[in-house]
């Protein structure tokens, strides 16, 4: 599936939802290894229930479970979503812990999960039901999908066969935003990949809002939405995201909430190596929020007169008026411009309208990255967008596989724990998060926590997994805790006491 169609059935999923059938609670194939390894949970708030186990008839080494995942929504009320876990029998039966690859927000299909699990991962992804029936719908990425992603990752990290020190977070578009957002919350995270992520919602939401007239959104009263009638069809298809976001966080687009939901507000808590992909031809997540150093002016004759994308004009929140490259340490950042290869297919309006079939994908290239930098940004240099462009103007064949593989087995560096990350973990443990966006309906901070025992277990387990990597890790943890201001474990941190608490929490939940 080409990137353009992925956008339509990905970024537009909140408005043009793809149909996934609801599943029944049953086992298919010889699923005994799945039943033994992933029996499901019970007896405590937030317990995850396995509703389906499937083993591939043609590849019995591969199987997956579908599970119902309880979580608390942004209002603190109980809600349920679903997730899937893809795994290999040989990996389970090896007795070795398996690195976890979590693809967040959008669903990773069975074929994708199968390919990634073959490279040595256990793969987690959300799973969605039939939106027409209201069964486990795709939620707004800045609202309840964020909370479901947290519960999904916590469940994966509770599984005894998962390597707690090797968690890779991945996503594209709104999922790219989510992989960055989750990287700021969880620990340890060994690496992060984010394709076309929104890094600055204060800019991106207003970009959608400001271009409603240009894209002719919404349609006239009584007329059904039809992106085919829009001069900016792909932008039209996702503009409803702005309305859904303002319904949660308010119509004031200068409000601090739109800064606080953005990765740029928590870059100091993202400590893993990160590879971001963006494109100069992106109509949905303009690269102008990443840097001002790459200028690719649009052809004004092709666009409606009212179309605007200027960063300074559209970023109304004062705290958000900085681009990504102004906020990341210069010595830890590398931009990699990828020139347009020869004989690339440029997406046409007919491709978007499905009036013409797309050609096969070009040969895959690895996205460049510098192992000496924490932040790498691979930029498809394809000129300015066309009015009907999606996340790219051209059909690319590229992947982050080399970056992902390079971080699969080596231990993460001790530096993945810093003062900002530890302070956030202590907030999670204490159940009192700081600097959360205010909800429009209540004026109160959005809830971003799961039930308290699960938050405590995840924090304690993460700290111990990190400390157990070696003396340098344990010493860094103790030093940072001693210098911190939030001390829920007392004046000094005692690792033996942490081990006792982890054992007690797991015993109460029946996990051991």
C-alpha cells in the first residue's frame, strides 16, 4: 500500500474509518504456547483480558493474541480498548527475554507484525473494531488514544518474557507523535522511530483551522463531506481533527494546552536515540515546524489564495513559538537531507481519488542516521508539496530498519536516565503529574495516569530493570534521586526496598 493510501486509511481514520471486524473470544490453531505465555490477567483493576489467540496455519511458529485493555480516559473515567501482541513460538520457548516493539496509535496489521516478530521482537499494537458499531474505535491521538497507548505499553512491560530494558516505540503521522509522547513517559526506552510526527500541535492545529476556507471545510449545510470537491483534498480529509481537538482542549488556539500536548514541551524527557522522518512535500505536517533552515516555497499559482503555512503566523501560543531544532541540543542533532532519487513516481490527484493505480514501490533505501547523535532527522528533499500531496509528494521506498536493528540487542546507555526523566517517573509513582493540559469542559488537567497500582508497578519495574544493567546504571539512579526534589521513596533510594515493593505489587495482582 502506497504512502498516500496509508494516509487516507491512517491519518484520516478518525473521519474515514477503515472497517475491522470485532472478534470473538476463541482460540484458533494450536495456541497452547500462547495460552501458557500470555494467560491474561484477573483480580485487579486494569487487568487485561485475552479474548482471542491465533496461530498461523502456514507458519505455526507465529501467533498473536487479541486482548481487551482497560484504562482511564482523559476525564479519569474507566474505558476499554483493545491491543494485539505478535510473537514467535521459538522466541517464547527459548527461555530468553524478548525485546518489545510497540507500534502506537494506528494499528499494525498481522502481516506487519509477522515480519517484525521474525526479526526478534515481540510486537504490540492497538487493535480496533467496527466503528459503525462503536466497537473499540480509534480515539483522538491527543486525548484517549494517548491514555490507551500508555495502558498497552504497561501491559507489555508486565509480561515476564519481555525484556524490560529494550523497548522500541514506533509510529507514523499521529502515531509518530504518539511514539514521541510515549517516549517522554516510559522508562527504559531503548530507541524511538517517528515518521511524519506532529511535534508542535500549537502550530499544526492552527494550520488546519486557518486553512478551512482554502480546503472548503466544512461543506455547506446539508451537504455530505466530499474531499473530491476540495482544492486541498487530503488536508480536507483530516481537518476534522482540529474540531475534535478543540472539543477536548478548547477553541482558544493560543492556549497553553496545545503546547503542553506537544512533544516540544517534553523533549528533555525523551532520552532514547530517536530517528524522525519528515518530507519537504508534506501537506499535513509541514516541515516548517522542524526547522527554518530548509526553505521550499510553494507555487502560489497552484494553491487557493487563502492557503497559509507560515510558522510564525500560525503559532499563536507564546511558549510554542520555537521550532524543533531550536529546542534540541545542537551537538545531539543531525539533519540528513535525502535527495530525490531518479525515476520517482509523483503522486497525482488521480492516485488520491483512486482513479489510477499506483506503480510498485521503488527500491528501499535505509534512512541515514548518525550513531553519535541522540536526535536524527531524515528529510525527504522533494521540493514543495502539491495541493493534493499527503505526507510526501513522491512515492518513496525507505525504512528505519537499520536504526531499529542497531538498537535491538545492545544495552541502552546509562544517560537514558536524566533528572527530567526521573522527576516525571516520580510524579507518575506519586500519582500527581505536573503541567498537564486543561480540559475545556471542566477546566481541570487532563488525566494521563492509569490506576495507581499499575503506575507504581511500571515505575518501580523500570527503575530496577535499569539499575540491574550494571553498577554504572545503579550509581546514576541513586545519584539522580539524591539530587531530585520529589522523593516518594524517602530521602535516599534503597534498591532492595524497590525489589520488595515490586514483588509485593506483582503478588497482589497474581502476576507471579
